C-alpha cells in the first residue's frame, strides 16, 4: 500500500496534468508547414496523421503533461516505446522530444509519475527494503571500529547496525537542524532505533523520497541551465531532461527489484553508480551536443552537486513542513 504522502503527491501531479490539459486547449498554433513529429504536411493546427498539435517554436510548459488524452491502446504503445528508448537509447528520447517529436512518447511528467508509481508498488509487493545499512565490526588495537556500508533493494536484516555507545554525544542527545527559530530536533536514540529497523527506515524513506525528488528536480534543472547557458535553451528543456533522468532511475529500480525477487541476485556495490554515471554522460552528450571534454567536466560538476541538491531539498522540506 502506498504511503498517504505518495498518494497526495500523485493526486497533485495529476491535478497539474489536468490543468495543463485545460490550458493547452486554448494554445495558439505554431507556424510550421510540416508536423514536427512525423513530417506530414499540416492542413490545420493538428496533424491529421499522428494527431500532434503544432506548437510555436518557444516550448510552453504544458508539453510536460501534454493536452491530448490517450486511449488505453495508444498509451500502452507509447509507454512501451518510451521505456525502450529510455533504457536502450540514452538521451535519444529527450533529444527527439525537444525536437518536436512528442506524439510518439509519453509526456515527461506522466512518464515520471507512472514509473515512480510502479517502482513503489513493486517495492511494497516484493518485501524488499529501499536501502539498509550493513555493519562490519573490525577489531583494531583493542578497539572496535564499526564499518557501516549501505545495501540497496535487499531483504531486511535483523542484526542491529548501531549499538549503545556507537554515537558519542554531549548534552541532551538532540541534534538540531535548520535556521534559528525554525529548528527541527532529532533525538539520537530515535535515530538509532530507525537505523536498526530496516523496515521502518524504508517506510520513512519511501514517504519522504517522492517529496525530496520533486523539490530537487527544479534545482537540478536550474543548475543545468547555468552550466549550459550558452546553448540558449529554456528551463522547460532542462526540466524535460531532468524528468527523463529520474524516470530512468525508477525504471532501473523496477528491473533490479524483479532481478532480486526472481533470482536472488543483486548487483555489486560499484555496478549501479557506474551504470548511472555512464548513462548520464551519454545522455547529456546526446542532448546538449558538446565535445567530450566539456561533457565530462560538466558531468563531474553535476555528480558532485546532486547529493548536495538532495540534501538541500530534504533540509528545506524538514524545516517548512
């Protein structure tokens, strides 16, 4: 069963989708002679071959949700094509979508919502936890060091990670975060209890992860805009890429859940970061079309910035909610 906050996030996203549909119904047609999606000569604002609306060259925000309702058959064909391109052709779907070929793909927000929904449903049905710390205690010169690593999408363990005395603190054992006057207090004992219970920890992360990602994605898109400011792309273009990247992350998560449940096999610790890094590098190379040196440098900056963006979004949500 999905957490209430996830359902609320889904309802909010669907409301945005509906608003985009209503607003786009009054959109002004563009001035193209041929459909940007299939190349058919236009005889009106809609393509009589594929049904795509002819937008102006400046992309409006509602292309993120689209304004033409799907039949079940058409949605099925578009979702399968979108997933195949997203998984096997890094960056090509984003580049094609931004080039005007929108009718053949699921719009970015719908794709992200649908994929994240499948991921959380699969996670709940599998009995796996999203992430859990794993403890390895090493004896060194008479002292015991607790080496903690993290495991993704695994069956919940039962042995505690943190023991009394692992976290040294002074005073009342409370950590304070946030601005003065709006500080949140975290009790260390409660934190230890959460870390030692993978199921509770996974439920906590499942509740907060959708919120954090929604808050982080616009920040990431703005950073893309700053790094590629000379490419003269609008914020919508960067948001499309950001949504596609996060949809890919959830798509890989669904595949990994299926692999773990079906075979009991999990990827080595280094494999997933390596896969995501290579995919991201190929994607932004395809979309922004810069040389490999610039692409690698900017990818490195984005890799370093992304954890901090997530942390910033999480702290902001913790303060203001």
